[in-house]
């Protein structure tokens, strides 16, 4: 059986091109929540921090990552979904994403940063997510 090349199928190729790495709808939603909480003094995608966190409150040493469940291998129904084609490529890629995420979080913790990971599936419960973000941001260590 040959490996399916998604680039050869125009429909799949177009779908893959539309997937963004930055400024995704989940990221924008979490930034909106931060602003609603009166927390607008954040920076986005800081290249000088491990993992380029989606949101960083520099003076507080607080970062928020907003992860897509599928791409980062979350244990929810969406994250547990396995690709149907080219699994020999996608499964190791997702596993490496999980390893890299853990390395970045450990690196940030070692530098005394507090880290919150928000999963895409958590956006279904916006009021709970807003409470979670408010509690995380307001904690002082």
C-alpha cells in the first residue's frame, strides 16, 4: 500500500493550507476573554520565550498556550481522533508536538513562569473558561 500524498488531492491540499498556526479563532477568543477581564497588557507569540506562547503577561511571568486538540493530542474526543490517511506521518508528528509542548512548559517552569494550557474543546464552555482564566491571571506567587 502506498502512502497517500495529501498535496496531490486539490481539496485536501486547500483544506490544509487554510489551517493557521497563529491568530486562530481559539486564540482570538482567549485574548477577548483577557480583555473582558480587564487584562490587556499582554504580548502575543513572544519569540524570546520557550514555545512562543500565544499570550504572555511579561511583568507577571504568566503565559497562556491555546492548543488545538487534534494537533496537540488532547485526550478529548477531537484530540483522540486519528487521521485516516498518511498515519505514518501524522501520528509521529502529533506525538512530537506533545513532547515539545512538555519541554517548553518544563523550561518555562524552570524559569519561574506560570503556565496555563487552554484546549480548543474548552471554548465550548465560555463561562467556565472565563472563570479559569480569571483565577489563573489573578493568582500571585
